[in-house]
């Protein structure tokens, strides 16, 4: 089953800085909720392991993460597909656009996702909320990562 | 593996279990008390209802280690030796069961219902109270009749109170 | 009538073990050294399997084996089959695709098994299953039967172009067209018969054990027909020769059809047990059952009924697309054909009927018989057409039915069936009295005062049970005969074991069958035990489904009892030193006619075994007789159900406020049990009409796959039922039994929808009539009313 959502977040950083961090393995790893490992396979491909719980289904996901439609520093598409074993599968992506605004960067995103198997069977009523929460969490984490550290 | 101890049907029961072991698994697999059934995996059907410290509990929603020290009664512990509990008698008398799979949970729920709601139960109350128990065979008609009759019979002088 | 004989509401013999928790269901059994198996299932509705990497799973703690479809194919394990051959209009055979127990190259529905893990414990098997990595190439899927035949639809099986299994028809198309041309009124309906999940409360389970010493296998299995399971697994799947395979069906917690079929899981357990040389146990989880147990119904139908100026039905025609899912399950092909179109005459004299049925593959769980199997679908079509026709022609719906009832028997319908006995007006009349139809207008006004809409709906249904005369079903494509067997074993002490080929999973055979024996032999019911469900104990039998156990199974017992009585008379004649012709059997005693010489049944039984009074040349010792009873006709239970509903206009909530059922089941052995069967059937039908729906999204994901989303009827969804009977005996079997197991589920959906549409004043409501659907329908009615003003 499919779901879609979108959002935007104002970041207190220059567009080039945001773009660089969007392409940085360590930043992505720190921002993806439940991410245990994120290994760079090439400039645009990563292998990830993440543990995610949606409703009654908790699974450790092995996922391929790909970057495409690269348009530095305006944005890209980040997509992934994962198999959660008996939990089913999830695949989806986000189109991320960066625009200069108010001295910082406005990052907007359109997320689409598909899930299947036990996850769709048991968790479908919860999955929209969970996916939204995960996307929000990711972009909130990311906003935090690109913000200047608070004064000591 | 942690050890767990509880009293089941009046007898002490102790075993080492994996922490994720559910109470129903402990009863069925460790103690071989297979009268408590598993009919779903989302805590909806009520086939696994037992009494923990006198209250009805879906034993699939509770870890065995959460029942540490508890007093558990299963369907096997409801009768007094060869004398059936009045609720068991009522289910037989009123044809409140067909395939028998949901029956242990139904009877344990019914006894709990009487303990909480008293001996005069109207149809509406019984039907609402059965929200957590699914039967696919009977259409509930005779279960409702059986519970009303069993409730009355539990209240009459000759009949015993619930096993706990 | 004795207290335990035919017609007595005897309390059930089997209940003691169930109410004390001593039932023995398959999951309650444990075999020494048993391992556990977990199925890795496809999360995709349609996907090519590129590669399976089991290496990580194999390294997990406790893992005994990881097996795939490739291993199954390498061992040449045969395909699962559908045992009823249907021929298309053009003469071509149905297109049955291979159904391997584990998918090898392609998964065709969410839940299709792609690998299994065998491990020491259930938890270990599940943990390791997480580690099986399957590389899928995801393919487009089709789930809607109405779209499966489109050119753009993905092709599921090579053997079935356009996903079409068969294009079948029954009846005289030209005669029907002519009748429609002469019609004064035509009623037209588009009907979706919603897909249902049977949901017996005991999930399916299997334990397979291999005995290497004897090279034999034993299977404990949740099956309604152990002998048929053994036959199919041996003759078609080829796991073991029939005499080297024992199938035991212990206590089974409900079936409703879903446990008739031979499924991948039991086949895999048997195969794996031999491979690992250990017992292998599988117990389905409920979530798993939703994608692994055959579903029911799922028809899309356009139907029309032609009437003359007096409301007499001239003809009926229907076009149905039946969704059979991703594979053809064991009896799937027969359900939308010979169990459906043959019942389209209902209780009515309809001169001409024509029905076309296309059966299609989709990327969904296989669909097969579910309580009623074809007959609820037929009843829904007929009873909706009649009700809507009456409303359109402004004739009272009961009156329209009466005008069209079959009144003379035997009655040959245009769709194969020959009704042999019935009195449809009697059940309608009695039901109308019990339901106080006369007082309905007053009740409707009272409801209106409370702001509620009240409606009343009839369903005068018929079904064909007593399944089935073997020669007849053979001519229609059945791969088996549908007789039943019985053996009556009288022990030397006079107690009796009845071995039956039927199987009970809630029906109470241990009681009703014993009543028949007790009644006939005059022995206490406690002295009779019923043995069933074990191929090593019981002679071949066909099992329990299609409301057949009374009409066919008991008839076999009666035939065996005839032989027992005849043999016992011979023994008694020696014991009483009288001519055999002078021996009469009355009230459990053998008497010499016209004398006071008497021998009790027990004395005769003992003498049959000690054999002191006769020589072996004259008479064989022993008292044990068997019978294979093949019915000469179907039986035709019929009746009238009346449903009364109240609709809350604010919320769309429908409450069933009264239910009256008057059924003619022929001879009733145990009225208490029969009533219980009717209650359960009605509940399932009300579930179909109001609550239950199986929803796939367009990707083929099952989104109503647990009790959180699939609405099972609960106690507070249902009323108490008023259930009574009328009686016309079935002439085709010795006791006149017709069968009662499915009637409720067959009658009730139409009664509910007829009541709701009566309340709402619109015919446009589909099943299930959920509050949302009813509310939406009400808004439409209100809008069009406003527009009209």
C-alpha cells in the first residue's frame, strides 16, 4: 500500500553547507531514525541497517539507499528499499529541494512510500503516522545537525 | 534465562524461561496445560483468558515473568475435582459450545463477569462484557443463555463460588 | 421418543472434555524430538524469485534445515490440485496451473510460501526465518476479478491466458432471451458478493512424523476430511503411498469449509519430516492464517429477472465473475458453478434460467468453499432480485414469493436440480406469524419516533445438501465419489463403536450419531462411542462439509445398523431356538413372535462372539457390519428467515433487532444441536452482510489481515434468534434427513440486506453494510429526495 506526505523546514545554514551535509554518510547515519550502520558503496549508493518498530511489528531492515537526480546545490532524490524479513518490505523515497531563504535554507521534501507483507497486514493503520513521524524525525535531526552548536 | 515461579491451579510452578515467553506459552508448553488456547496474535479473540490473582487476563498479553508470584487459575483448575463449576455445567446444559476452541476462554471470562457484575446478568450486559471473546460457531445466542444461567447458579446456595 | 433417541435434545457427550480444557487439538499434541517449522512468505503479491540466500539463516542457533521451492522440486514433490474438472462453453478443459507447496520461481500472492526454516524451538525457527534473504523482482499485480481478464492485466499463469480459468455456462440462453422479450417487468441488479475469511477459531496446524523403521509417515492435521487429505497427498502430491501414510484429525476447532482443502503447509511438514528425520510441527498464527487459509465468496455478478404482468417469474439470467485467487484450491472450481448456478431457481418455479460464470486467477489468496459454498451466492442473487422486483412492481414481497413458490413435487428446475419434497409456504407462513409481520408497521412508527429507520427483509432460501450422489457429481466433473461410510461394531458386552467417515469439528456427531444407534438398538447412549478422524482406525470416508453428515453419514450408519440387526436376528434365532423369520427386534430385545421368549441385545451380542450356539458353517461369529451409502439425490433444506433492522440515521449504524428463522431440515435428530447450527450460520451471514470484508489494496497487499481490521461478529453485534422448524421428510434417505449446517449462512445475508434496503428506501448498498456505507447511502437518498422537491 502506498502513502505520501510532504513538509518543509527552515534551516539556519547556507545552501552549500546543507547540500554537503545531505551527501555526508555520517550526517545521514546520525539522522535516519534507528540507523545502525550506513556504509557507502559509491558516491550515490549506501547499504543501511536500521531497526524500526511500527505498531506491533518490529524489524531490523536491510536497505539499499540511493541518491539520484542530483542537482547540486538545489536538491536530489533519496530513495531506499528494504526487506524486513518476515515483517515484509518497505520502499520509498523523498525528493528534497533546497532554496535560499531569509539568510538560511528552506528545505522542502515530498515523501512517498510503499509497504508490504506483514507490515501492511498488521500495521497499515499505523504506518502513515509512523512514516510521517520518521520523516519528521529525520528532517528534525538533520536541522539540528546543520544548526550551529548553541553557545557554551 | 530467568526463573519464574507462580501458583497455577493451586500448585507451585517454577521454570526457567526466555524473557519473551508469554504467560500462555508458559502454561501450554512448560506446564502442558493445553486447555488455554491461542486463537489470534493481536489480543482480540479471548481464547487464552485465565485468571491471574482472581481477575480475567488474556494470557497472550502478559509475559510469564510478569506473573511472578501470582495465583493463576486456568480452565483445568476451575472444577472442584470431578464436580464441575456451575459455569461449566451451564455451558453444557445450554449448548454454549460447538467446536470447543473458544470455550475455555469464554468460561473463564464468564466467571470473572459474575465475580464483577453479580449473579443477575441481563443479555445486554453479557453481550457487552463478551466484547473481548470471539466465537465463530455459536452465534453467541447459547453462550449468552449459558452465562445468564451459570451466573444464577453460582449465586444459589448449593453452588460454590469461583475456584479462587 | 426416548430421552436419548431421535428427536431428543440430548446434551452433548463431547462437551465434558471441552469445558474442562481436556480437548486435544493438534497444537495440544507434542511428539518426542519434535522440531518446529516456520514459513517464509512472500510480502509481494506478484514477484519473480531471483535468488534465495539461506546462509545466514542456516547459521542461526537451533536451525535444523532451511528448505526452498528448489529443494521441493528437486525431490519431485508433486503439485497441489483442484479435484473438480469444469469444462468451458467452448469445450476446453479448465486451466489449472501448477501449485507447488513452496513457490520456486514466482510468488503469486502475499503469503505464498517461498522457503521454510526447521529449528529446535518455535522461537528459533522464527528468528532464523528473519535471516532468509529473498531477492524478488516485483511484478505488477491484479486483485480485482472484474479487471483480471483485461488485456492490460498482468498474466499470472502461463497456462491461463487472460487469467481465465474457465468460461462456463448452464441453461438455455436462447429460451431465456425469448422469455425476457415477453416480459412485462425486468429487475436488474449488480451484485458484489464480498470476499470473506472463514476464521475458524482454531488456526490450522500440522505435525508430521516419519517412522524410518517402517518407512511410513503420520500426519496430525486440522482437517475436515482425513481420508481425502491422505488420498490427495499420496496420489497427486506423491509424498508417500496411501498405505504408508496415516492422517489423524484430532479435535478440530471449527472448519466452515476452510479445513477441507489440502494445503501447502501439511505437505511441506510431511516432506520436511522425512528430510530431517524428526517430527515437524507447524501451528499457524492468526495473521498467517489470513494469508494462508482459503478465503470464501468473491463474486461480481450482473443478474436480471423477468416477470409477467401478474408477478410470475418468467426467467432469470446472471453473469458472474468468480475470483479463485492465485491458485485453484482443492474444490474451488465447483463452488461458483455446480454449487451456485444449480440453485438459482430458489424456491420458485422459474421456467428458464441461464447463467454464465467466468473464473479468474488474481494475485490473492486462493478462494474455495466457505460455509454454504456457492449457495449463499445463489440465494443472494435470487432473493435480492425477488425482493427488488416486488418493490418495483409494488407487490408485497411475501405475496410475490408465494405466487412463485414451487408447490408440486418432484419439481425439475431448469438448472439440473430435482426438488423432491418441501412446503415453502408453510415455513413462510410460520415465520411471518412468529416475526409478527402484521405488527411491523406499528414498530416502524415507534422506531421513527425515536429517529430511527426500521426495515424488514425476507429470505426464502433453498440449498442442495446431502452431498452427493456419486454418479451425478461424477458426470459433472467431480474427481471423487461423495458417498459416506460407516461401520457399527458391537462388542461382546453389548456396547457399540460407530466408525464414521465423517469428521466433527463442532457439529456434535459424537452425540447425534450415538442417538441414532441408541434409538435403533435400544441401548443406553453412554454405551455408544463414535470413532472418527483417523485413517488407521476408520474405513475410507469422505469427511464433513456441505451439510452432509446427517443426510449421508447417518444414512450410512442406518444401513449398517440394518445389517447388524439382520445378523443379530440370526444369532438370536440360535439362542432362542426359533426360526429366524419368527424373531422380532423391539425395544432392545429379540423376541420370538407370539411367545414370551426374549433375549436382551447384550446376550445376543455376547453369543455372537462366544459362538457356542451355532456352528461356523451356519453362521460367522462376530457382530460388526459396515456400509457405504451413496445417496440417490441431493436433499433440499429450505426455509424462511425474516430479519428486522433499525438504522440510526445520524451514524449509519445498523442494529439487527429481531431474527426469525423457520427451516425445514427434514427429520431432526437433536433439535438443540440443530438450533445451534442455525444460530452459528446466521451469525456468519450477518457478519458477511454487516461487518466482514476482505480488502486488498491495488498492489495486492491484504489490509484487513488481522482481527484489528477484519471485523469478526461479536456478541454485541447480534440479537437473540427465534429459530423453529417445519418438517417434510427427504424421500431419498432412510430417516428423511436434509441437513442443517449451512442454512443460516445461506439465508441470512439476503435477509439483512433486504431489511436494510427496506429501511433506507434505496437498493444501492453493498455488503458489508458498514455504518460508513449506510450513512453514505442515506445521504444519497436525501440528496435525490431534495433534488426531486
